[in-house]
């Protein structure tokens, strides 16, 4: 058996599963709430996505392992969020939640290293990506109890939340459209190698994994531990300015992409976003 075809997690069995980078239930929901019936990637805003990117990554056993955490997240977080008043939304979590976050980041990291490439990343960033991959792998396989320096942050940015201080610079309509329909899995990094993160975004949810962080105290109010607790999105939060820049660049990409959309389609999207806001506003 070729080692190139071994499961990207257990390294024992062949890659027999075509794996989603972002879980399939996400795309199903985004298709339901999207004005166009599709989601879009921030890397290519003009391309409509129906089912998300899939690659041969894992064996059936490891896919089943991921599915347990995905099911927990879908039942306890994702679906309740879209059916609850946003101003009172909260959920209880324990170790399954951190397992889910790491599994999301692990998929995105493996895809980045194996398929997308890291030629524009610094040597330090690539070194840490490979080290994070090993640590996350052992954590997911229950070979270690912590994830060391490669923390996971969970952020919810509800529609209309740009009125808060974090997102004042964002265009209202485009920001809401971005939150409503866009998915992404990408790395962001500073020029001086002081920060680097892996961001996976789906709808109003962001999973932000640390690769390099010289100022960890800048993160406040975001889940990072495997211990049990209650997550309340309304808690005061603070994130890296690099994350804000990432969102603003994504919105600029959407603005550029909209130049190629017909006025009729553009108005349809605007009305759909307005309808969603009226139904799900805070």
C-alpha cells in the first residue's frame, strides 16, 4: 500500500472516503437561507457552491470519528443557532466541542499542505503548520489531552453585528451577505511572522486556529479549552486585528465580484438578505 494513499489521520488504512473540508450539513443550511439557493467561497465569490469542496483524505473509521463530533455540533450548536433568537443564544459544551473545532482545523490544514500549497508562507509558518498537524492528530486520536500552543478559537458574528466596535468599517449590506452565504478555509499571516492563523468560516461561524501568536492576551471571551462550560456569544470578545483585516478583504472580494452580477440578481440577493435579517434579527 502506498503511503501517499494512507488515511491522513490514523495512517493505518487507505483513503476510501471523499471528505468535505467543511461539513455537508453546513452547505445544506446555507442553500436554504441563501437568496440564490447557493453558498459562495470567499476565494472565488463568483462561483456558486452547492456541496462544498471534497478530497480523498480519510479512511471510513476516521470519518466515523469525525462524524460523532459533527453530529454533536450540528445538534447542540449549529441548528439551534438558526432557530433561536440570537440575543439569548448559548450552549453547553464539554470535550466534544474542542474535538470538533480541532477536527475542522485539521481537515483544512491537511488540505492546505497537500492540495493548495504553502509556497507563499514563511519557513516558520510552515514549520508550525506541520507541528500543529502532529499535535492535533494526536489529540484527535486520544494520544494527548491538550493542543499546546496551537489553540482553537470559536467566534460567532451574527447578522447586523457590524454595528459593534469590531466591525464599524465594514459595509453593512456586503457584510451581511458575506455572513449569510460565504464559506472559507484559509491561512492568514502577518509580514513580520508575529501572527499566523488558520480560519475556517461557514455562515456566521468562525473557527480560528493558532499557528503563530506573539500576543495571546489579545484574545478574550472565546472558547479555547476542552473543559466543560457555557458558550454565550453575547460575552465581550476581543480578537486579533488580523482577523478583522481578513473579513474586510473578503468583503472587498465580494464587492469586486458583484460587478459581474446582473442588476436583477444583485437586487434579488439584497432582498433575500433583508428578508433573512427581518426573520432572524436580534
